[in-house]
């Protein structure tokens, strides 16, 4: 069964600190993995997209890693800011059809305190 | 460029009624997907439309239906509303070539009373 599991479910950190969010998946065949940031009450916004051949990708203070062998990904946030408070969602795409399917994790709710 | 737009943004309905939500994708992004998001379940895939045809479908009852028009705009309909249908409904648009970027709209917040 194709699944995406994220941990931790929620996380509280102090402003300026770093944190790492985890994503494990069982989706097969694998096409790509995405990290989204979703502010409360708004639609998700893409942070990074990684294909099978990529093992790291950065977007400002966000750095995602991918280990396709162990089917694990992480999202590292450096020098957190209050605006980083949001839900971070890991999404994996398969190649099961022409248009592919997206499998969503339930997200990690990050709260950054001043 | 303009983003994905969804209307209405907020909606309150009573049980048993039906509702239609609309999504207008970014120009050139011809695939439109619909998702239901609730606090307990996260994002759940409803269906995806491309070229006016449903291409993928999630595990939702037949009360949830959709369609796509020739200009790629899409509508989602929920009939015989239940309390459990209260959720944020998101649509997302993308191209269908290569490793595509998927753009989400702001969502429609549906409350069923």
C-alpha cells in the first residue's frame, strides 16, 4: 500500500533555532518527492521538488534531502523565524499512470515561539 | 502571473443540501485536482481532471462529483451534504509534462450545519 508517514506530528521550537522534519514513504514506483508549506487556512505552497537522482535541494533556509534507497526524506529549517509557523506536508508522486498520483503525508505542525 | 482562484471562499450549508465549488486554474495548467482537508485526515485526494475527463479518482462516495470545462475551469459538486463534509476544499492546477509544479488555490471553507 502506498503511504507517506511524517514525524513528528507537531513540533515547537524557539525563534532562531534549527529543526528537521522527517518523511518516510512506501510509494512505488517513485517519481518525485515534494515538500509543501501550508499556512493556516491557506493552500499549500511548494518548497522543493526532488526526483530520484537528486539527494539534496535548497530553497533559502529550507533544505530537503532524499534517500531513495531507504525511502526517506527530511526537511531542515535553519535559523527559524516566526513566519515558519505552519504545517509542512511531504508529498510523493508515483509513475503509475500518465498523470501520476500524489500521496500526501498528514503533515508536521511547526510552531515557532519568540 | 495570476494564481489559482477558487470561489466561493466560504460557504455555510445545511445537511441534505447540495453545493457547487469552482476552480479556475492558471493559464496553461490544464490538469485540475480536488482535495478535501480536515484536521483529522489531512489532505485527501478527491479526483483529477484533464481535457474534460476524470483521470484519477480517490476513495470518496458518489455524492462527490466534478467536471471540467473546455477552458480548464473545474467545478466540484457535493450532493446530500453531511456534517462530516465540513472541510477545506482545495483545488490544484498543474501542467502534465515532466516533473510538474502543482499550484494550489486558497481553498473553499465549507461548513455544514
